[in-house]
C-alpha cells in the first residue's frame, strides 16, 4: 500500500469575497473624506488666474478716476522734458492722498518723507526707488529714457490700485 493513499483529499479553498474588507481598507475609508476636505480648502485658498484676485479690492470711483487721469497724462518719450510730467504725477498722488487720508496731512510732505509715506501705504509699488519723482521737477532739463518712464508710470498705477 502506498502511503499517499492514506492522505485525506484536498480541500478546495473558499472563494474570497469582497466583504468585509481588510483592516487597512477601513483606515483608508476614514482618511479619504479628510483628504478630500483638505484638498477643497487648499483649492479655495489658491488665487484664481482669470479675473480679479479675491484679495485685490474692488476699485472705487476715486481710484478709477485717478487711473483715468494717469493714462491721460502726456508721457515725455524720446528725450522730452520730464519735469512737467513728474509734477503732474506728484500732483495726482497728493490730491489722491488728500482726499483719501485728510487727517495725515500728506500734502505737506516732500522729498524722501513723501516717498516713504507712499511706500508705507503700498509697499508693492516700490516708489522709494523713484527719487526722480520728487527731484526731477526741480532739475533743469530733466529727461528720462522710455524704460524709466514706463516703469514709473506702472509703479504709480500699482500704487493707485493697491494703496490702503
């Protein structure tokens, strides 16, 4: 007699069902809603590419009027005298500050104090780099290159849009 004949017949394994899941799947089922909630919060915080950012304030009529006036100022391209244009920029900024912040007496400031005041209201514009804004009106035959004119105009526009 063969010793293998005495062995019991093989038992077929039971089919594995999909329920109940293994312990790791329970943990995943608990963490998945938490992960989705965190992703939704993160997406709400990111700035939107199209349109106005959520953190950027809506432009009030005073800012819109100042931006329109800024666009109408004749820029001194091609080596023209920049003094009158710089005086007009200063005048626009002083009028805007006098209307928005009458208690600060900003219209009495000049030179570096004036630029520091502007930068305290809107550091993003970086107007302290543009000392020519306050000195250029007093220089004889002050001229600016086209790149400097565009940069200063852009910095003033940023200040008008974003000052607090």
